[in-house]
């Protein structure tokens, strides 16, 4: 059953502290089950990264994604290249595009990420975590291709649910 409409302030929702991968506020459910049940078409989250922290591991998937830098600077790793991103830059990521975003600059960056959910019940949304030298240099790459998220993220501690950390988002 889909939820009725709602409004939520990111500072008043539960966040995930993801050591080595920043903080995230998953606006469409805290757990995979909530996301599948309540938001089967669209996922969305606010992510805060310190310089050098990746949102995730370099991958491709069958669903489209989009990322908007709300503040700060980031580095886009895409198709074996790297490109700087700054406030208000938007990255459209069509299905099949190998990519990842890493925090950059002198301080935190805030990124809004959205993704389609047609293949969300498949490992890596129907894609794979792929080996890439540029991603590995930035701590966002796997050593061996896999579609298993548990293998791709095994070096990171499990995220923990936390209240909004004061001062995390810019005014």
C-alpha cells in the first residue's frame, strides 16, 4: 500500500551515519523493505560527504539516476573519467552508465540523489559493481566485479540510524 502524500523536513527525519561514506537521509524509506513497499517507483536521498568520501561503490545499473549538488564540491567518476562538480551541477545518469560521486573541495558537499526503482529487487539494481582504476584511486572501487552489495561494501562498517546531526546541512 502506497503512503498518502506527506511533507518531511530533512532536518527532522532519521539519518544514516555511514562511516567512510558520509551521512544520508533516505527520504523514501530507511530500510530496503520500506523502499520496496512504500516507494516502488522512485528513490530519493540527501547525502552529505566530506572530501574523499564516496556515496557508494563504482557501479552501473539498469535504472536511471540523477544527482544534484546542492552545496560544496564533488568529483564525478563516470565511464573511467573524473569530472569536478560544484553547487547546482546536475548529473543525469542513464541506465548502464558506470559512475560514482565522491566528496571534494575543502569541506562537506550536499548531494540530492534520485533513482528509478524498476530493478530494485535485483542485486545492484540489475547491474554490477565494476573494477575501475579511477574509482579505486578514490576509494570507490571494487577489486573484483560483483553484483552482490555485501561483497562490494564489505570494507565499510554497517550504517547506523541517527537523529539529524546539528549543523550537518547548510542554512
